[in-house]
C-alpha cells in the first residue's frame, strides 16, 4: 500500500514529461538512429568486398589511438563490425549522455525549479517523478534501439546484427539513465548531478579503451 501511495500520479508526471520533451527527445532519438543508418549505408558502398573490409579492419586495429577512441574490430570479415566501429563505443557514449541528461532534467532539475513542489500540492506520490522519468528513459531507449536496427537493416546490414547493435544502444541508454537517477538522488543540484554522471561515463569509456588496448 505504501509503495502504491508513493507512486500515485506517475501517469500524470509521465504525460507532463512527454509534453515537455515532445520535440527535443524525439529529435535526438531519430537523429541518432539516422546517424547509424547513414554510417552503415556509406560503409556498405565503401567496402563492398570481404578483402577490402579485412584491410580496413587491420588498419584500424593497428592504430592504438583509433582502438582507444572507437574500439577494436574482432571480426575483420564482418560488414557490420567495420560499418559500426565508429558508433559502437563512441555512439554508445553519446546515447549515455542523452539519457543521463533526460533523467536529471525530469528529476533533480524539476525539483530545483520548484515544479515538482507545485505538483506535490495535488495527488503526487513521493516516487512518482522518479518513476515517470525512468519509464521515459526506458521507452526512449527501447525506441532508439528498434529504430537503429531498422535503419541499419535498411542500409544493407544483416538484420540480426543490426538489431543486436540497436539493443546494445538501448541497454546503454537504460543503464546510464539509471545512473542519472542515482546521481539526482545524491546531489542537491542538477549541475552537480550532471557533473557526476559525466564523470562516470568518462571513467567507463576509459576502462573500455583499456580493455580493447589490452587485447
């Protein structure tokens, strides 16, 4: 009963969040999915043969700086691996930043401006804003994953790998959205929450680079 009371008004808070982000968030989701599709389409035309893909993969893997920035290609013959190398790690970091900021915008930033306090004058549970923000991030991340999979498939990449890549982006968005929720709870300002969240992204990106370089 207590949990239900804490989440009263979640639907209302979610509708408000969707209304506030009705332009910016869809634009970001569509932009990221389109970026992946365009990158895939360009690479399909650039490396049409397996020999050309292997040569490109070996060139990328031979540069420590490129591997640290984008990651390592583990299957040089894979069209998808070569096509998505620039967006596998770097693109995921962008997705993480977007969802982190969305989460903080609808939690700590709303508290700072006093909007949540105004809404609390009605029937709004203590956890309703946080729950609504989590639902928004999960929904936006999942939609991004599906659209990215469709865009990559339309560009000529295998469907299974395309949707696996898209779901990887979706999982990344959900994870960093959850990290944003934690940051919002342990800080007193949206700026501090964003700062901590960006530090977490930077550290995890660096750890990924170390892992790729150690192979």
